[in-house]
C-alpha cells in the first residue's frame, strides 16, 4: 500500500531484462563486436518504446504532473500553453504520472520531462529525460566523460536497466486503461469503507483532479506516526519516502492550507497494479480498528465528544 514510494518489478519486465543480465552482457557503446551490437540494439529498442509511450516534448518552469503525496494532478496543458506563449521552457516531473495517465508532450507543450523506472514497475537505478529539439532546449551536462547519451549523461548505459525501463513503458502503455479502471475501483472501495465507519476523516487535495491510486487521508485526533506504528504490518507512509526521516508535518499539506494537527494525522495509501481487493479490505479493517482504539485513548477526542470546540481553547505552555 505504498506504491508511491516504489513499485515491485513487473514479472514481464524482469523477463525482458534477464537475457541482458546473463547472455547478452555486452557494453552498448562497444562498436567493434557482436556483444556490443546486441546491447546497443536493445538500448535503441528501449529508447523507441519510451518515445512511443509519451510522444516527444519538454521546458522550465518545473511542475510535478501528479503529486507524490496527495495524488493531485496539475493542469499541465494550461501551464504548457502559458509557458509556450511567454517563450519559457517547461519541465515536468512525471515520475508519478507516466504509465498511469495519458501524457502527450506535444499537446501539453512540455519541453523537458523526467521519469523514473521504479515508479512504473521497472527496475531501480534508471530513468529517462525527454528533451525537446524544437524549440531547442540546451542542457549543461552534470558530468563529463565519454559523451554517451548525446553528451548529456556520460557513462556506460546499463543495458539490463535500459531494457527494463523500455519494457515497463511498453507494458504501461498497453495496460494503462485497464490499470486505471481497476485502481479507481479499489481506491473508491478503500475510501468509502473507511469514511462510512470512521467520522472526522478528511481527504487531502482536490477530490476530482487527482490520480486515484494515491490517497491521502487525515484522521482527526489521531497522531499519524502512532497509527503507522499500529499498522506496521501494512506498507504505508505519512508522506513521501524522500522526507520520511522527518517528523515535521508534510510541507505539501501545509502548502495547501491544512491545519497542522490534521497534517500530523495524515496517512498516504498507495494502490497499484498488483494490489488486491483482499489487501485493501485488510488495510481498511485494521485502519478502522486502530483509529477507534487510538481515539479512545485521546483526551482531545473525549473533549470533542463532550461538545467542546477545541479551537476555542487557549492552550498554555509550561
């Protein structure tokens, strides 16, 4: 239930990678023998699969397409139109979007787009960036070396990872519609069951303009970290994996105006390609059970039940 942090490797992706981890182990930049030619051909096939998956185009204003904490989709098309009109390059971080919602870099006026393999059931350690040719975006490489990847990212391309990323994009393109429908149904099941049994639950972010597989709920009068500990047999988080070491409330929730107490009580539920109905029902049942138990231990919950408006209380520090 934490697929925004990472996704399992799709078995079909592993099947595509295995030959390049064993028999076809050549360096794709070795141009003088068959081992290198085989690997180079595999990398080029993966590159074409990527291009087919999201149709070329990207620039800078930089905006996440789908937020990794609350699942909200940004109006990328509108942002792209504005950037193009003002001749400003537009970059979008599409790590949480590619393979999940349709992305058309031409229609959306995207100049630069970055994606990550392990967010779409591909291998960890590999990603890709789309760079628009017209209008031309000139990027300064972060490292120097052999000039691979048109001089933008020197270093040997890891053939198995590149093949895996290409296969992951191909599978995602084929199954996007089916995945989206199924994930939407599971997400609706989770939210409806929890909210029908537990009062004072808030869904964070826009209810309409969102990717359904990323659900962020705040359980009032419950400390999020306490709920996570109670649900330790379920893979959940209280925010992004990037900031999971911090006990500060989510900066995303603060940015959208969530009260600090609700920001502290938030849990992110992730539903993906391999999530089952049984896993959703188990998570719901455990979540309801522990929210009720933790609230029974909370003096704040007791005060609310007695009709006291907590916002009217002037707290003092000692």
